[in-house]
């Protein structure tokens, strides 16, 4: 990514107008401004606009500004449809997109209102942070993330090209899906894990300190996203309720089947049903792409690292000196321990040599 | 930890006898041998004994060997009670412990059989690896992990001291609990997360490639432990079925309540019930100790790292040069991306300076 070229700048005359100066809107503004695009900002809160402008995400829109080439609606999910409608009416010649994380509900709502949606192309950059607001905005927020674009057969090629140019300018990967495909996909890979993680973590509220004290890495990993913002998720889950209910019901029925088999272990085939569900988990996790998900392709080396500054850097530097490419890294600490573990994924063919070389240099491996 | 001193060696005359030469048994053997303790091994499979002995975990027990000072039963969970019974009968003057991950079921079974359990003290070192077997064994497997010891009022002080000495020799932290407390605690912090993660991952089996392609870090974290060994977990969950069923039922009832509220959003208080469950998740995850769990104590800095050898080492080295102590580190990669993110936890008071210094050195932060 170089800040000197822009896919978008060559395609648009007039500013890009961003409605909603929170985390996503301000990040879009910051990223496009870095590419030399003129960005105007609008928000119900004048403070938010001023703050985002101070951060360099754009400038407040003036009466004298020309109609924007593109409007990006980046409001909270529950007012997205209203904001899109107002933008389409106010700027009849602009292409309008939104970045909400649910795509069918606003589209259906706008259709129900009888609006001409030719100039509207919904989209969803799969990026975010645990906390929102313009203060958290970053020009690089969308780098290397999928940016889903929901076109239909009426979408003009030039409108589609505009949204793709925004996605590419911001460093993300544009992907086309229908709103239905998108909502079903995120209900499974994003919304279900959120609900499951939150409800699992909720079970820890009444636990004894003694029990919590035994928590290991498995519990930490499964509950990390349970720290997400409840208010935002009430809106997201409400807007995508049909697909979410469907995957939640399938999950709930698996939980019930599992508990049933456990409740009556002498029942014919009970142990087999438990084993089958656990094995299905093995197969499911193996399907996830990316470095963690393809862990079967890599061998893992676990190295003990003293919990003091510079030790991990020294380990990684020595790995580099040994010519060993690290495919992935996980750290694990136990509470109160003066030592941690670095789990390093490497290609299987170099694992044995890596361990031998590290041990020779005085590292302890598990 | 220094290999030159042993808590145990000063207390025992005669060898420590390990029954079951798999991951845990061989690791106990390796660790104690490093402390100069004489370790004898036994397994239903002569090959396993020979292999563990080759790795340095001990020697096969000979007829002429004296009665062991301590017997450690490290068999699969479903034969633990049988192995403990045989050991108590064969070695009436030895202290006998086991390392199974469920504590009440073997104790009840042995009581039912009318055995004198004065010399038996159950224990559970909370350590393991995704794959088992003596090949995976390590002397350091138990370092910095809790080692739960289930004494009762009849347990002789000397027997308890022996097990504590083993735990300390192996680098772990001894903790006393009743079998009931232990089983209830692990049902919540270990067994429930395993079942939930497996069932969540199982939902990915029928998913489209398109949906799986949108998987992010949240899904990866929540499903990582779903790659655990089904056969082992069928035994563990079966042996701890009562507490597991109880937490699973509470979890299932939360899932049902959540789906209900989502199904009928116009119902009085439906949105509030969803928000309350998500907020309980916030509170639950905040209770988890350790560096990840106490993330609110730390500020997070996200740095973009090119996906090429040495870049992460360079980043960590520079952090060291800047005098910034890293409290935790997470890596995140997107499939196909040439860039990754390193999320670094630091003390809040140094975060601003750390970002400024890193940016000055040419790093990009999010």
C-alpha cells in the first residue's frame, strides 16, 4: 500500500461524504484522506465531527460543497436504514453505501419504503475494535480484511467500481455476496461465536474464586470476545435475528443432545454420540483458514521464556539467526509464574533441527 | 528451579513407581529423574515402558526392587480406580496418588469396594498437551501449573507432604481441595469450555466455503481447543458427568433464554434480557486471572508487522531498546495478507510514549 496512488481519486469528482463520525466512519475518512481524497463529515453530534476533523479524518460539510461523488453511511446499526434513505433523497446523483454489519434488514426496510435503490450498494468491511469512537479510528483499520459488497443485478457497474475502489484504497479485499449470503455467513462465523462466548463467560459470574483460580488458556481463549460492547451487539443481533436464531437453535440442539448422552451413559450408543460430536468439532476447526486454523500444516515448538524484558525478543532474534521462519506465535503465562511459554509454529521439516539448535543455545523446550 | 535440590529425595527411601507410561507418567518420571530420584515404570504395553525408559523417564521395575515410597498412577481415566486398587493391595506400605483429571468418581468407586484408603491421596496436575504419549513427555510439563491435592481428614501428614514434594519438585504449585470442590471447579473452567468450543466448531462442518472464508480472530480463539482428542474427553466428561451436566444445563438454559428473547424482540423487556446476558459475559471474563484476563489493567498497542522473517524479532528488540516492558503479545494474520498485526499489552502510563516512539522508528500502529 502506498499513500501516493488512489483507486478512488481517479474515479470521483467531488468529495466523499461520511455520515457518522465514529470508529468506522472516522477510519474511512482517515484512510481516504491519506490517499488525497477530499472527505466531508457529518454526525448528529457536532463534537464527534469536530473530534474526527481534528484527527484528520476530513472536514465538516459546508452548504457550498458540491454533491458528493460517494456517501458512506457509518451510523449505529439501528439507524442505518434511516440514514441511507435521507442520503438517497438529499443526494440523488450520489452513490450511497453503508458499512453496517448486517445487510438484509436495511435493504428490506428501504425496499418496503418504496425507495429507488439503484444508487445504493450495501457493504461491510469486516473490521472493528473492542472500543468505538473517533478516538480509536485508524487509517489502517481495514488493511488485509475482507470488505463484502452486496450488489444486485440493477447495480450500475460504475457504482460497484466506486465501492471496490474505496475498499482497495483502504487496503482491504473486496468480496461480492448477496445480502442473504452475507447475513447467513456472519451469523455463523461472527454472531454465533459472540453469543456462545458471552454466555460461557456469563457462567463465571457466580463461580467461586477457587474455581476461577484454576482457569487455563482454554477458558481464556474461548471467552476473550465476551468483553465486547453489549449495546452494539444488541443492535447487530437484533438486525440479523433470523439467521442468528437458526444457528443458535442448531447449536442449542447439539448442546441438548450432548447433555442427554451424558445424562444417561448406559443408553445405547451414548458414548458414541458424545465422541461423534467431539470429532465433528475436530473437523469444524480444521476448516478455518489462516495460520491458527491450519495448524495441522505446522509443527509446534514450545519454548520456556523467562518473564523479563527482552527475553522473547532474544528468542525471536535467535530463531532468525538460525534461519527458522516462524509461521505463528502464541504466548502463555500462568498467574504468578516467573516463566512463560512461547508456542512457535514452524514447517514440520525444520521442527527437529529448530529444537536441537535452540537447546544448544541454552533454551528450554517442552 | 534448580536440578540440584529435591523436596522429595530427602523424604523418600526407595524408588517412586509410575504406573502408566504415557504423557503424564513419563513427564513425572523425567522431571523426578532430573532431581536425582530413582523412578521405576510400569505399563500394560511393554513398548511404552521401553520407550519412556529410552527417553530417560525411569527404568522398568524389577522383582528385586524394594516396595516403592510412592506410587503415581497415570493411566487413562477409565482404568484409574482399578489401577489405584491394585497398587494399594500390591504395595500396602506405599503412599499412592493418581493424576487423573476427575477426582470424585475414582474415590467413590474405591470407597464402594471397601478399600482402606488411608495411604491414597488423589491429585491433579493441571497440565497436558494436545497430543499424548511418552514421545510428547517433558520434564517441564508441570512448571508453573496448579497441582491440586485432594486430602481428607484421615490423610497422614507425611503422605500429604510426599505429594506436595512431588508437585514442588516438578515446578508446580500445590493447592488443596476436596474431590467435590475440584470436580465442580474443573467442570466450569475446563470441561464446559471444551464442550462449548467443540459444539461451536461442529457447526462449521456443514458451512459453505464462502462463510468459512470470513472467519476472523474471534472464531479462531473460541474454537482452538475444539481440536482436542475426542477419546480422552469422552472418558473425562463421563467420569465427571454430574457437575458437567449441571453447568451444561445452566448454559443451555441461558442459550434458550437468549434465543427466546431474540425470537420475539417486541416482547416486554426482550432487548433488556439480551443486553443483560451480554453484560454478564463482560463481568464473567473480567474475573479470569492472568495476563489475558486482566487486560483492563493494560493498554493495548497494535503494530503492523510485515509477514517476513525477523520482523517481529526486530519489533520486540526495539521495544526492549525503548525500555518498554511487554505484558502480553497476540499475533493476528489474515489469510493471504502480506501483513500481520502484533497486539502488545503494556502498562497504561507508557502506552502513549510507546506508540510515539514506535512511529518515530517507522512502525505503523493501529
